[in-house]
C-alpha cells in the first residue's frame, strides 16, 4: 500500500513537471493550426478561442480538475478526446510490445543459458557475436532489410500497417512479425548477455557444485537451480525492457507505419498538441511505475530472502 | 464428444470466425482505393486552417458553388444558373436540383450564405468580397442573392477559388460556428462521405462513396465538371516513412502516392507496374521571406542585393533533386498562368552578379548585423532552401547563421518581432502551391499592410494601391497590365524572393486510371481495375 501511495505522488509530480515544461517550451499550437498563410491576428484569435492565452495556474488548474474527473482533455487539432486517441493507439503498441517481448525472451534466455553452459566454446562465442551484432545494427536498417526480403522479394509478409485482433488472428500476427523481429533484436542481445553473465555468476556458487555432486543432471542443475537463482537481474532487465519498449517503439512504429502510442506522442510533440502530450506522458509514467512495482514484487518469488 | 459447457465457447468462436471471414468478403467485393496522402490529416476544418491536406479533405466531402477549370475559367458546380444585373451590383444564384448533405438534408440557400459568410471571415479574397458586399439574402430555399455596394469583378472568381481557403458549402448549423473555432463535423454535400468512426489520426482516414451525390454532366476539369466516383471506398493511409511508402506501393498495398520525394522517383520508375507522373502541372514555388521590421532587411537595397545572387536552378535542384523536377520562374505569379510574366525580373535573370550584390550591400550601409535564418529541419523543402541561402549570404561576407528547429518552432518564432538578439529572426523560407500565387488577390506574401501583413510585416502603400487598381480592372487586358505593375513594384520592393518552381510527381499502380490533371489530387473519376 505504501508503494501504491508513492506511485500516486510520483505521478502527481510528473504531471506538474510535464505541464510546466510544455508551458515553457517554444511552440504555439494556434500558429500550427492556423496554417502557413495565417496572420498574427488570426493566430491571436485562435489562441484566445483555445484558452492558450490564459495564465499558467488557470490552465494547470483546469487540466487537473478535468483529470480528477477522468477527462484527459481534447486534442487541439483533431477535436477528438485524448482518451479515444490513446484508446485507438494502445492496442497496436501493447501488441507490438508483447509480441516483441515473447520473441525476445523465448530466444534470448535459452541462448544465454546455453552460452553460460558452454562458456569459452564456439557456441558461447557465436552467441556473444550475435549479441554484439544485435546491439550494433540500428532498428531501421534491420527493418528495411526485413521489408526488402520478406515483403518485396518473397512477398510473404505485409510491408506496413497494423490489423486489430478482430480482423483475425492470422492477419494480426502477419502484420506483427517483421516489426517485432526488428524491434526485438536489440532486446534479444541485451537479455542474452545478462542471462549469460548472471548464469555464470550462479554456476560458480557452492550450492551448484553440491547439486552436481549429488548426481543431478546438467539440465536439472541449469534450469531448476541455476536459472531460478539467476532470474533477479534477468527479470530486472526484462522489466526495464517493457518500459523502454512502450516508449521506445517509435522508430519501429514509424518505419512500419503502425499507429501506436510512440508515434502519437512524437506527432503531438511536433504539433504542440498539449492535451495529448500530457495524457500520454501521464500514461507512460503510470506504466513505468507499475512495471517497476511488478518487477520488485517478482523478486520475492525468485529470491525468498527479499522482503519489503 | 463436446462437453456441454464447451458448446457456447465453440459457438462464440465460430461466430467470430464467420464474422471475420464475412468482413473480408464484404471488403473483397468493394472497390477500395488506397491512397498515400502528402501529410497526415489532423484538422477537419478547411476554413480554420490553410493546410493543404485539410483543403484536399474538403474536396472529398464538400462541394463548391463554382469551380475553376484547367483554363482558369469559372464554371458552375452546385449552381444551376445565375444572373448578374446590368449595374453588376446584384448576383442571383439558383442551386441545382437534388443537392443533399450527407445527413440527408437538402442544401438550401441558408446553408450557402452561412458558409460563404464564415469563409469570408478567414480568407483574404473572401474578406475582399465581404468589403464590397451590401448583403446576402435568401430568395427561396434554392435561390439566393448577393448585393454589392460597388462592382466587384472578381466575385465569381472568389467563389471558385481553388486553393486554401476554398469556399466549401457546409450545413448552416455547422457554418454558424465561429470562424476561429475548429469544426469537428465533416458533414458536407460532396462526392465522398467521411467515416469518422474509422478515422485514426496519424494513420488512416476512410471515405465512402456518397451514393446520393448527383454529378454534373460535364467532363471533369480541375475541380469543375462531373464528380463521378468510381470506387466504393477510399482509404487515406498515412505512411510517415517515405521508404516504407515506396515499398507499400511496390508491393501493391497502396494504389496512389500523392507526392513522391525526389530521391525515390528513379526507384519507383523502374517498376513497370507503377506510373510516375506530374499531375500538378503548376507545381509549387519556393520563397525567401524577410523580416522588414529589423535590420538589415528593413533596408530595400539589402533585399535587392539578394535578387542579384539567387540562382533559381540551384534551389530547384536543392528542393527537387533533379532539374527535371522543376524550372526557374522569374515571376511573382505562377508561371504558366495568365498573369505570369518576366516584367521587372531583370535582377533575378541571367548571370548572377556578385559584384552588384556587394555594391548594393555597401550602399545599404550594412554594419555587420547578425542575420538569423530560422530553419525547420523536419521540412526538407524549407531546410534545403535555408542551407542554400546561408551559403549565398556568406559568399558576399554577410554575418549569417542558421538557427534550426522543427516546423512548429519556426512558425512560432516567426511571429517574434524583436531583434535577433531577443529571439527574433531575419529570414525564413517556405513554399506555396501554384493556385495560391496566380494573381494579386491570392498572392498574400506580396501584401504590404504592415502589422496586418503576413510574417515579416512589410509596409508598402504603393503595392496596396497597385493591388487595388488590379481589383478594379474591368477586363482581361487591363487586368494583365495592372498585374504587371504589381510585379514591377514587387521586384523593386522585394517582399519575397521566388526561388523557383518545383514539382513533386504522383505515383500510381497500373490498374489505376482517370487521375485528374490538377494542382490538387482529386479522387473522383479515378478508376481501379
């Protein structure tokens, strides 16, 4: 409960800081809305209509009051409620994030475990080489290579876009394969390295030697004893990964034209659509805090010595 | 055997599967045109903004009383017949039969009057018409009247204005909205209906054929003539990354790409299933705009110095990548249109004269004041021009620098009237499409109304007088002469420097036909086989 209380305080601070920063940032949505040909007078009148000429505390107070009533406001440009815009974008981002995580964990954890078990051999070196490559190749380069190969040459998968689950699981999945692979490579590299390092640390512990001396199979030692005890740093990295993926999928969303939260945020920043920026950042901060909370809670399962 | 409690699950799954398959069948039966627009549609109100993407959306859902054809002739569109009194002070308009809004309501005189009233509060030509107007009145539901205080020869041209802001006709209930408030209801009487529930800003806009629309019988020509819709559904798919857009067109996931970036023209031209064509023959004009309130460009000689240096060919290549994608245009009015000429253009033509430019700078008394070019790196057309201008200024030893940001920052900063040391600016670049520069009425950068003028705020009473004389020109010959006088003054006062015309072609797949050659991508008449 104490942690949940702290979460609310953190989000309140974030809300105030974000609002203040946006207030101070150069840029005028009224000027953008009016268009290139507008005059000073046009912009002044639009600004007045939007209430952008009101003092900081009046605007902040109005926003907080609406927020307390569950209203994140309305986009200055589209006139659509911010909740609807976020609602439209949340599914693609969550789908992309989850698909990427599943692919990353499914590939990276076994790779890390195998590399640790075969430390110093060519298998270990191959995994580490792949890991360096995964870190080094920019997401957009990999994305173009994947599009060129699987969409243009082989014509197996679509180039761009997102299909919601209601259009059918196959269509939904087909549109996620390439973006998830492109986005997941760096996380595969990261999680594989952390898994290997953490496993190597655990494998040198006395209790592992004891388990081996008792005659347990290597597989049982690795998976039942070592991996569970090596899990704390791995879970931490995965937790950070979730948070980073939600906000950091912007390049992937742009290249594959996926209408996700990342693009919504960047578009809103470029147009100074304040209600959207405030709403999305509040959402991000909530997700970050909750993911961290979940990660902290999971420590108690993986390492019963940890108590809060 | 299926256990009883599993039966509902199986039924639900089967129903979902069937629904999914059925929706696929429905779409497969429809002719869906997938169009990659030049920008993302954010604002639905074509009166609240001059953004071209919103204008294009306007052409999808709204109709106009009159429209301009490819020969710059005004043609009736929603209007069936009209009469002009002998003293040219009274215009009586009658609407065509069968005009209906998307909500099923008939288009009435009151809708037209309210729409023109709202438009004339925002548009410069509309304001000019409003100045000359005594009143608008409804004679009946289908007939309405415009009474003028004084003859206004451009009345019909104003109502047929092809580019932003276009006098689109909306239902009265919407057109009554404050002209400075952004409307959210896209109900029009045009050939397409917007499906607002499917609108995902930043990604997709969906339109369906308006089956109630009654097209005119004439062949389409620009925005005039018969607006016959030949597809069931149009999806605007916004793809922010141009390489992905090219791949989508190559793979057949899109049918038409409105504006091709120059570097991708050769890539798509290689595909035999894709046609790359210049739909917009007028192209767009790049320009250098000065701050007239602050040194050094508050001095006419400094602006004139740059006229002797600008090499339009360099700018065309910088913007469009290849000289084939543009051409120099030594006119303040859109080249290839009736008022364009090279009158007064000598300083901008021929071999560039660095010595003359240096001499003018010296005569201006330039004291080394810092020149700040505000740049938007997210706008390639603006960025390319900024870099070229900086290079040019440095060539004659001016103390110039670029201050880069995004477009949002640029258009905010350009409203600052202070000196550069206090956040002001000296130069910015932008561009306008051909129809926005065809005559002194729509060509707003040449205006010299000081504080009321466009950013840069030039004060030039001579220009305003010449412009007024053009408005009052009674016939085509005197209109041409008056426009020449305006241009001669522009080359003397230098409100902007035109940096050349460029064309961004359209690419479409071979199963597409019927694209209308016009400065706007109009999607009626387009067929998909």
